[in-house]
C-alpha cells in the first residue's frame, strides 16, 4: 500500500504507510499546506513533507549498531554529511507501517517486533515499543490520533513542514513564559510576544525552539496564519507532558510546528504517550 488518499470536496490528505506514514500531501481547495519543495528531503532521508517523530526526538546519546547497514541507503547519505544518527527523530518515520483503510480514514500500527530489511525495529530503535496511528478526513481538516507504549521513556510528535509564502506569516499561541533553546530553558524574548504575553512569532525568523502551551478546555491550540491559509493546530495529551517545537532554517520555504508528547522531548519521562491532533482550516 504505497499511498493512501483521503479526500472530500475541500480537503485532500495523502499518506505513505510504507515510507514512515509520511503525510506526503495535504491541501485545501488545491492550496498545498505541506510544502512540496521539501520532497527532496523525504526522498533523501525520510524527512520533509509530513514526517513523524518517535519513539525518540532528534539524535540519541547512545546509538545501537545497525546490522546490514547497506540495506538502508539513506544512512550512507546522512553519514556523508557528518551525521552519525541513522534514524533521526525515531524509527517511526522510516519503517513501513501496517495500515487498514476505509473510505475516509486509515488505521495503522508499528511494533518493535516488526522486521525491516532483516532487523527488528526494537533493535534499530534501542528498545521495544508499540505505536498506533489513525487519520480521518473532516469537512475542514484532518483528525489524527498517534500513540506509543514503550519499554523505555519515549516521545511522539508531528514534524509537518507547512508551506510558508514569501510574504511570511505568524504563529500564535498561549504559552508559559519560558522556551527551550537546544538544552537550555530561557525566558521568552519580548520580541516573540504580544502585549498580553502571548506568543506572536514571526514565521520568517530562523528558529529551533520549544514552547510549553497553556491548555484551554483540555486542549492546546497553535494558530498559523499566512496570506494563503489559516491553520489551527489543536492537540491534546493524556498527561501534563506536552510542548511544541517551532523549526525553520534560514531562508526555508517552510515552517514546522511540532506538537509533542513531552515537555522536554530530548528527556522524555513517560513510557505511554498519546497525541490527538486536529488540523483545521479557518
């Protein structure tokens, strides 16, 4: 099952279960929400487009050896660039998922006991786990449900690359007054905030920052606005462990707004995590 297309009269979402359950396309009225210019990242190393995070975030301190490394062509490509982590942001975005599809939805699973290119996913990740993912197209967006159970502390998230027009855009949210820069927590600069202390982030800035959202009625909300569309990212976790990352390299044609199941995704504390996310067009 190479591609799954979920669509209605306004919304289309295209998933690739055999390639890390990547959301390879997401559009409203033919306006691309997922940045198509990031497809080369997907083809090269399973990043770009609509990639997942989990069961770990970014690079691991201790990386298990990979048997039959030649069976994973992307590893040679990332090592050629000086990166030793073969599965950045976790095995979920690389391995083939088992999926079932109905008319407007899909359900999929990924387990540490699954074999990929002769290796178990648990051996590649470094611990055993079970993950589930579901998606349903709605009249004005998509609903996602992503969960993990693992033998060691883990994190899950969505690393979706949203198109950013040349005119720019803004990211708005109610947040705690601290943010993460690499491994340090600092007070949020006044230039990131509006007059009431809420996040008002210029999407054209270079960024790789983590924020702690404030819940409203049990949900966290991040609003991404630009000249082409307004997207509300509404998400929920089953604990107080939640954050979101804003990532944008200098001069990039995209911005990533990443809901996460941990306050500090590099140091997760839970072995059970769940993200329920609604991506809704306003």
